[in-house]
């Protein structure tokens, strides 16, 4: 019996650690071949896949795989039609035929809520047609916006990266002792988990960020500028973390106030960019201060050189738990992380029907946000702090972190 | 006898390692007090300084100082008048009086070519007035554009950071297997040393960047777009490293073609920003491809979490060598790095009159740039490779790299 695994959606720094977990667990449980879909279900439909059992023969490759950011197998943003819809039969029967030709018993898909949509539909189709193939979802997203799971693999490393670079940006921004407003734009369309991680920078050696702007609460440009003006009366260098997805009370994204073009992807999501630049320009025009905008951009999701060991270990574990679940007969499920205790931090895995997860978004509880909407309460720190603990050093070759790639 | 030290110009990840080198060497050579100017000569003129001997008492603080990015003492961009100019007497006699009040025998200034201008003028004034104070420059700049010295402390770490993140960006940009042009904007006003470091990404595990655009050679927008079009015929995801300072044949910066406002600093340098965005927008309008622009921004100069041990060690050494030089009676000199051999890499220090260095810029030799102006020749790799070797791990506390600050 063979298994197949794919990666979908945006890359993370630890998505390949989940791939390593699936691969090693499937091999140790007796899978003859572990196939990898190239560019997810989209590439598989074009017969693009590899036999990972043939490629990853040397144990050093597995270690490098765990430390290689971005999706080793490639990714896609491909939305399957509803299996119940007319005209959907062609694509599903094509997928099933290809899976049966490869003697696939278990199908794993590592991704976020769009990817869980794929697992939900495939398992539904499988059930409708009496297929024996088991479909299991492996959670992954820096956005941390999957419901049911305590957190998502990928988030801890991105949060650690954001905490570390915010401290560095704060140190950098204070050197001249002049009026200076730095606005750092952080990913997160509708959920502010990543932006909230900027609050982790505060500590005995760092004054922390002066404001955090989340998509969970409405954004008011005038109130924002007035707040900056007031803070700057007592503090020359201000550093602000702002989510790319902050929205006005009328639902428009702040970045839509700028002149940039905004493309739309296959799932209907608008490309968000330019929030920090818009706010920095607006402040520069209104207040007597220098401004700088910094977009963390892809660096926050691909910084394999700065990962949380807690995160990379859990990413591996959810991969392994997915294989265990499938081999024990489950289908249509996603592996979720369940926090047992916070001090000491302990976390285990459990299964949840993927239909309860697909296409839903978990946002930051409003009671974790300060009343004036600009800082995180201790509840958030307690939640996020364990997820960024410990490091997994890259393997440096010739001065640079070394990777594997197809 | 006491000494005083200041930091000036843009921050780097290792400028505080030079400060640690000055501090520890001065203490071990018998300085009673090591004073630190807050915000360089500008803050010193306002009597803002600290007694580092009182602050840095615990050896762990020195270790943290070496690993703390940005200027511990704060920085400034302050241009002294010519000591020969009319009306310059007031500022120089104010400085000298303050120095004499503190019983300063040696004055160290850690910075780039603007800072060496300060050392040149102070030592000239000292000579004119028969002062016994010795003025020594300690080189520092991520830009690597100081003449005489083989390279500058700060460059190796910035180059290593750029090499590492370019590899990560290349991995990230290839995941979807779709047409995609990523343009990464890297610092460097007139010298392309940092942008050239993107060439280090190429190796057995990485295909490297597809184009490197340097300020040393004239930039032609149409030729650039045609080159992108040609490369994309065979390769869907293209990653391009472009210097913020690329210029047209007529001398205008490419970023001036965009609509952004461009401020000017005290030394008359225009703020450069928007080069990558302009090029990405131009490509998106012209070619059928998705584009993304990434500005490495301040992260490339403040990434204390990813430094070159070679660099951080040399930064410490030039600080120590400056103290040795001053205590042996030299003044008006800068410590330079002299490469003895490349394989094995060996480097020592020597002194050069600061008047030969101030206000000059060292650019990349044109013979190190490929004939089509888009890649680096092996001569550059041979030069830069030793400078990024080995790592100095941050001290992580609570999951984040720990710093010291005033």
C-alpha cells in the first residue's frame, strides 16, 4: 500500500517538518512508496508527482528537509468544485483514477483552511463513491486562523521571527534620537495573530512596540494619527505594528485607500499591500516627523534561519499523527493541537472532522485586546509565549543555511 | 587618563562589537574612565555622555553588547564645519573644552566615511591648536564603501544576512510554479557591495538570483524589462536583486521615476526608496506575470540574530587596534583591515591617515561585474565568501535574542 502527500497554500518555515513527519511515519508504518504531489492537487491532476522514497534516502536529507523553508513539493491555490455539483464528476473521477493507479491508501494534505476545503470535498466524494482511500488534513499556516486547533504549526516560528525582528527594528529606530515613526506591516488578512506577536518584543531589554493595529477591531485613520501625535509628545521614536488586513468601520481595507492595484486570487481573496506605506505617508503629511514603513513581506513566512524548536517539533508531530490516524482507519479528519497545560507547556494531538474546520477563520478573542485597541493583554502573551520557545539552528554550509530542494 | 568613544552614521549588526573592543582594550591598557558619547558628537555637544566603566561591570553585558545590533550609544548625522572656516572656532573650542574637562586623552569614533570626516577635522583642529588628544577612526558600515580598508566591519554580517534571506526568498518564490517576478531592493547608494552579496545565494542547493542590478553600471529600464521577458521564457519564477541606488545613464536614480517624495539629509544625500516597487509595477504593466517587491529595509543592517562570526570578531579587533594605535601616540588615523591571504583567509589591521579616507567611496571594480552587467564574476565571490563564514549565536532569553541598551 502506498501513500501520497501534498502541500498547499502559502509556505511556512516549518511546513516541510510536517512533510518529514508524514514521510518518516508512513515509511515506519510500512508504506511501500510515499509519493509527493508537485504543486498540490493542481500538479497531481497533471500527473506531476515524485516518489519521495526514492529521493530522501540519506538521513541528512530529512534533517535538511525539516530546516528548509517554503513548500518542498511546491504549492497551489486550487479550489475543487463541490462534489455534489453538476460537472464536478470529471475532476473527481480523474483524481480517483490517478490515486487508484498508484495504489494509494492514504492521502495527506498539509495546508490551511483552503486546503482543508480540499480534504473535506475529497473525503465527501470518497464517501459518496465508496472509496477506501483515507483523506487526512495536516494543519499549517503562519496565520494561526484555523478553528478547533489550539494553534497551527508555522505560527510559532513566524511569531518568534516577528518578536526578534521587532526588537531589532526598535533598537535601530531609536539611534538618532529624533522624531521618527516606524510602521511595520505584518501579514494577516482577517486575523491578527501575527501582528499581535509584535507584543512579544516587550521585555526587560526592550520597551516594546507602541501600538498594535489588528483587523479584529475597526480602524480609524484620524484616531490613529491623533494617537501617534500624543505618544510622540513623550517619546520621539515610535514603532507600530500594523496588520495588512486592518479595515475601516465600513469594511474597506485601509490599503484600499492607497492607489495601488489589488489583484484577486482563485479563492476570491484580494491582494493586500501598501497599508504601512499609506499610513506612513499620511503621518508624514500630517505630523512633523520622519516616517519609515517596513513590510515584513515573505520574510516572515520563509525565515527558516530563525525557527521555534517547539513549532518545528509540533509540525513534525502533526505529520506523524496524521499517518497514525489514517492507518487506524480515519478519513475526513484534521489533526489538531490540544494544549494540555501552559506551565509547564504541554501539548498533544487529537482529530476533528475537517468539515468543522474548512473555510472558517479563528480570530483573536476581543477580550485579549486592550480597551483602546492598541495593545495585547497578558492573556495573549500567556498563549503565544510557549510557542516561540527554543531554537533549531540551521545547518550552515559555506556561511549560509543549507536546504534541500526538488 | 580617560578615553571617549562615539558611534555615528547608520547602525550595523556589529558596531557594538567594535564598541566592546574599544571599551575592553582601553580598560586593559589602563584608562580610568571610558566615556561614551550619546548620539555621537552631536549629543556630546549637549553634554550627553555616559561613563561606560560604571555601566558595563558584568562580563555578560559585554557578551550581550557584542550581540546587540544598532548603535548602543545612539548615533547622529552631524557634519562639523571646516576647522579652517570662519565661524568654526566656537564649535571646536566647545568640543575641546568639554574633552579637556573630562581629561580625555583619546577620542574614538566608530563610523563610515562621514564619520571619518569628523575625525579628520577634529585631528586637524587638534594639530592646529597643539592639542595632545589623539583622534582615531574605527571603520564601520554595511555599505563596504570605505577606501583603503580591504572591507568594513558590518559588511560581512549584512552580506551573510542577504545571502541567507535571498535563498529563502528564492525557495518561497518558486512554490506555485507560476510566472512570478520578485524584485528585492537592497541598500547601497553608490556602491553595490550589498546587492552583489545576493550572488552568494547560488550553490549546490540553490539556483541563485537571476539578475543583479548595481549602481556601478548604468541602468536601462527597457533593456531590463526585455531581459526579464527573455529569462521568463525558460524559467517561471525569477528573483532579481536591485540596489536602491541604481541610476539611469543620465545620472537620475531609478526611484526618482516613481512618485514618492524624497527627503535630503544633513550630508545632502537623497533618501532612496521605491526602486523595487517602481520596477515591479513597470514589469506588471508590461509583461504577463505576477510581481512582488521586497525591500530588505532596516532588517539588513540590524539583524543581530544572524551575524558573521568573522565579521563580529574583526569588528572587535578594529576597536582594540584603535586603542592600541592611540595609546602608542597616533592621531588622525583610521584602523584598516588588510587581507593577508584568501585561502586560508587571514586578515590583520593597519593604520591609514583618515584624510585619505573621509568622504571617498569605494565601488565594486567593474571587472568583477559580468559583461552584460547582471551577474557577479568569481572574483567577487572569492572576495566576499570568507567574510560571511561562521556564526555567533544570539543569547536567547524567553525565545527571543537578548540585548543590552542604555
